[in-house]
C-alpha cells in the first residue's frame, strides 16, 4: 500500500479528509451548507393579467386615453376630443401603472359642429390605479 492510501485509511490523522471531531482551525475551509428544514412562507398569488378588452367590449387603450384626456380637460380648462387611441401598456410598481399614447385635437366652440377642427396633437399619459385587485 502506498503512503497516501495508508494516510487515507488512518482516520485519526487523515491527509485527505478533515477531522470531524473538532471544528476546522482554518476559517477559509469552512463551508456553508444550506438548511432545507426551514419552511419559508408561500408567496402571494400573482395578480390576474388585465384584459385588453373589457366586458362591455371597449378596449383598454381607448379607455386609458379617454380617462387621461378627461383629466387633462378638467385640469386645464380646455376641450380636446380624442382622435386616435394609440397603444398603452401596464406595469406593476406599488399599484398598477398604465402608460398610454393618444392623439387629440382641440375644440374651439363645439366638438359636435365639425367645422372648427384643427391639427392633432400627440399626448402621453401615466395613469396610476391603486385599487385592490
């Protein structure tokens, strides 16, 4: 038997295996062994995705653009009509956020006349929905 095998077989002073009766003297040789006996709480369920089309048939893009335009009109005392509801996207932060792009044009006297139309403007809006799902 060679000397390496003999030292391997000799359990008191092994050259290959550490002595398990006493802790390692060298801290760099200590290893972390994860414990699988600790139970972690189950994460909350993932919220359901927001449908692109609502139950009544209106799409989310149009709904977001209309809501943002109504807020803009009320806040600034202006009257714009929605021309084209572009795309919108949603993302999760604290709550649900929507980003939407849309085109609208200002109304001078009355939006119903059709005579006082001007060029369209591009709008961007961020909408925060903090309601509970």
